[in-house]
C-alpha cells in the first residue's frame, strides 16, 4: 500500500472531502476505485464516487459518505491505495534546489494556518520548513523561489 494523501476537512454539505495529495497518483484514481483510510489503528475501505481538482488540493466524493458530519469524521485520516506502476511521486522524497544550490530533501508535508509547507532535511542535517507556495515542481525535483533573507537556509 502506498500513501496517497491526507484528508484536510469537509468541502460543502454533501460529504465531499478536501484532500492534500502526497502522491500524485491519487489524481489518477477513477470512479469505483477502493481507497483505504487509516488513522490511529482505525482502517476503512471506501469507494471513489468522484474526484476533481480544487486548486492545489483534490476534492474527493466517496460513495459511503453523504453528509458534512460523515465527512468531518474522516478529518486527519491518511489515504492509501495499491501501487500504480506508472505512479507519479508527490513532493516527499524530492530534492529541493534554490538556483544551482541543493537545499535538501523533502521528508514530509505539513499544514499550517494559511499554507502548506515542505519539511526539508538540509544537507547539513537540519530540518527547515519551506512554504510549498514558494516551490515549483520540476518533475524530478522542486525549485524553491526564496525571497531575499530566506536564501541562507
């Protein structure tokens, strides 16, 4: 099983979920796909009814979830699925560059008020937070466009 994303919160009143994709193969899941939702020892198998983009997030409607209250109960769950042979990786595990300089490797993605940040383990072994809004995905790596003052990480 591969970690595909995290449930952030309900979206609307009909049970739709706002999801942070961790692995971009989540976007390829079709109607009828079964996803595994896990949190603190709990596990639920739920079926995709509809999946669409909503900015940097995905909006996921599950057949079994039909109200905002049911959707709220899934807040914080991690979403897993079978590995996809043509899987496109998310930011976790990618190297981060600022210009030609290697800053480090993304080890996690966190939500903070108003933004999502990449937790980057620097080449010096420190952990730093870089807002994903300052990063451009270049396929094999992320390019951080850092403002003056943050350039010396």
